[in-house]
């Protein structure tokens, strides 16, 4: 079982108000998930994850099966899961430094139905992985059912960690990813909220028609030394569009975190991402848990070649209190600025439980 509850208190300036971008204080069950993950012999892994946060609809998050140790191939996964693009996207919401991903993430696809091959290679103090897959995307954002002509994607990611200590106390990783996509009905739309799910969309390209293909390209880097970790990413989307002059949109993020209590993140060598930390002194008889300070700067530019979707830059700082390995409280402060429009400030409170 996994559960997240969040609340947001915010204020926008007069310019944003006049542009119709008004914030309203609120709270929500962001995620309420039940899942199963396990192995059937050493050759088959499975995962089922359903989300009940929407009272009107149960959504499938992940549902896949994976055949392992295939000669000359590695591993084969079939079902619904994250496309292998962007380290930030692939990092679990429950293990991230902040409640919301960066504004750059608007350019990244999420979970879709497909099949992928992947493998990892290890050597003394190092690690590398590759993923490649084909996916069907109906553009709905809720891809439990995906049908249509011309809505296919080929997505791949390679990540190399030339330094990866066995205890994960020292990690250095670089990665590159890309995707070639033929969008449903030849339409594309990118939009993004600031880094708060309870806020309205601040930037929006509107629907771009006549899009034959979309090419996504991303580069990433991450570093961890003891209780300090940081990462940076750049993501670009290039459209082959008849209605406009082939616009290119881009986004980037830079973030860092520091555990005041001495913990460090775990490193997932199968997927080339950081995962959660193990709390040294859980709240209760042993101690007060783990405390982390975190900060991130990110930008999304949806303006190019006659498309004026807006350019937004967010700064977020946060304090994370991990009472145990399963209970986490987060307090985030967000400042979001849209060029030539206005600025908003938000305070977010998060509580999550994972069992």
C-alpha cells in the first residue's frame, strides 16, 4: 500500500491574476495505491499497481511481466510501465526529493503499453545499463487502453556509472536517452503547472496540428558522495509539423540534496536511478529519523517558431523528515515565474506512507 496526501497554500501577483492564472488553496489525495511485486522462480518477475486516488475511477499504474536471463538479450518486459526516458521520470514519486517533478518533465512521456529489452553490466566499482522498447501511446495520459493509427514510439536509454561503490556511498553516472514518436491524430500539446499539482496550468502550447513525428532527446548526470547528492538533466522535443515551422521545445533541471543525519540514497543498478534511503535511527526508541535539505531549479520553454506557449522557471526548496523507512513528511516552498506574465509563491505540505 502506498499513500500520499498533499496541501498547497499559494499567492499569485496581479499580473498572473489578470492572465487568469489564479491559485486556490487546497488539499488532495495525490496517490492511493495498492501493488504487488515479486518473482516466480528466478526467471520471471511481475508487478501490479492500481491507483484509487480518483474516487470516480480506478487507474492502472503499472502492470507488467518480465522474463529474465534470456541468452544474448538479457531481460524482456511486456505490459504497462514507464518508457525508458529521463532519470527524473523513472525515479519513483515516493522516493523523490520533492512531491512534484520539475517543470521539464512536461516533455517526457510517462507510462504506456509496450515491450522492452534491457540489460545491465557490472565491473569493479562500475555499472552500465541499456533499455530499448516499443510503445503505444493514445495521448490520453491514462493509457490502460491504447488504440489508434500512428500513435507509436520507439524509446531507448543508456546510462553508465564509471564509479559505483558497492555500498552506494559514492556514485557518478551519466546517461543519454531518446524517443522517436508518431503522435495520435497528428496532434501534440505540451502544458505544465508550476511544481504543485493543485495549481492551474501556467504554460501551454495549445493543440499543434499536422505533426508527423516527434523526436525527444535527453542527457543526464548524477553524483553522490556520502550524504550529499545532486543531478542535472536536459530534455528537448523537436516536432516535424506542417502547420508551424518545426518548433523545438526544451527544459532542464538542476537539483541537490543533503542528509543532515548522515544517510545516503540507494542506487538501483538495474534501472540506473537513485531510490530511497534507509533511515539509520527510525523515530521512536532509537531516534528521530532522517532529515534532508533539498533544492532544485528548473525551466520549461514552450516558445519557438510561432508557438507561444510560454517560458516558466521554478525554484523549489524543501525539508524532508523520514520518520522511518515507510513514513515521510515534506515541506516545500515553490517560487514560479512565467516570462512576461507574472510570479507565484506556494507552500506545500506532504505526508506519505509506504508499506
